[in-house]
C-alpha cells in the first residue's frame, strides 16, 4: 500500500511504533508520544488500528494539532480469548480514540458496520479492502490421489486450528495431507494446544505444523484445498489469496469472510461447527468434480477482488477528503 500511494503522488514518511501494541507499557506510550510530538502541525497521520485503539489519551491530546485518520482492520476488543474485563477495556479505549479521528478507513464493510454499532462511530467510514495479487491465469487443477489441505494463519485462538484438527480426525479414513502454515509465537499456549490435539488424534504423520514460511506462494501452488475455520476476520486476506490461486475454500462465516468467499468459491459453516466443517471438507475430498468446480469459481471470484492499486486509490480518495 505504501508503494502504491507513492505512485499516486503521496509523499510518505513511515513511523515504526513499538512492537508491544495493542498492549503497550509506559515506555511504549512514551516512545509513541515522542514520535507524534515530532510531527509538524497539521500533518495528515494515518495510524494503524492495532496502535490507534490503544492510544485514547494521545489521540485526545493531538487531535487538534494533527489530522488523525484511523485504519481499522479488526476492532481490538473482538480478538478471541480475551477475558471479559480486558475486552471491555479495549472496547472503551478504542471507542474513545476513534472519537478523536477526523476520518476512518476500514478493510471491509463488516468492520465498518461494527464500528458504527459497537464503537459509537457516526461518520462515514471508507472501505478499502486489502489488495490481492492475482496469477495471470487459472492454475492447473489436479485430481491428486492424496489431496493437500492448506491452512494459513497464526496459531491464535481466533483462527481455531483446533477445530480443523478435530474435523480432520473425523475424516481419518480418507486420503489427505494437511499443512498448517503460520507463526506459533503469537500465542505459544494455543500453538502447544494444537500440537497436543494433533498428537491425541494420532495425526502427526498427516498434519504438518509448518510454522512461518518464507514462501507462502509455494504453499498455495502446491495445495488442493484451502481450509481455515477462523471465528472472525476483519477481512480475510488468506482466503482471498487462496481463491486467487484457484483453491476451493472451506471456512466459517465469521466476520467478513462471507464478503470475500462467495458460494461458488467454497463452503462456509457457522463458527465453531466441527461437524459441519468436517462435512464440507468431506464433500471436497470425495467429489473431485465439485473440487474442480469450486476451484474455478474461486479463481473467477478472485478476479473481481481489488488489486493493491485499486485499494490505494480508495485510501487516497479518503485521505484527500480529510480537512
């Protein structure tokens, strides 16, 4: 996005904030305040929501001097696994911070709607979905005797890889292999739980926890089915990338996933429905013709998703309107 905005003529300065967000400590707050204080009066400042929602005091202090714009991917309070008091504190923090933004940009219509419903946002929220890089042609579909199921996402509670393992355990009598690609460090306890779930199901030889990989593109190219049971997504970039590579999708209709994945591209079930997820996977494993049809549908649907240039133009228009 930075490169695309530069191509549109924007002069950009990128400020890296401390990595502790969205749970900054006193030193992180001090470093962030110092970075903002160094900005010129009247500067247009686009702040990533991962940090902005945790900075209500700074937003209040700088709102008159700087033109603050919030880029919201996923409201902080909607992350899975939060204790209710923590979630409520984050909701109140983000609500207050957003009240001091001159404009907001969300990554999906679902996120924009949630900002209005749960965070007191009355102003128009621009929707700029992330861009999707698309192969020039439909990848060759394969009737692999042992289909490869790919899942891409950090091992955190919201992605619900445990449900994927449970669903695959119900399909142990069928030929398949699965690769789960995603960092295990964001939530080590969840990563360990998923490893234990795989071992308890006796699927260590069939489910590979690959961790973070340097070449995710190669993973998409080598796969036959994409499966990710996220309970909520503010957009769902992994789903879009899978579709662009002609992979039929099995997922959950949580958050904005249904905006990204139409019926002709895959099967979506309710979040948390292990039996339904297993049944959707079973259909793709047992019916190669269905797998081919959904692969074509996924690739065709991906042709209508915005490119990074498209997304940058939406963001550029939203920034131009900020006074």
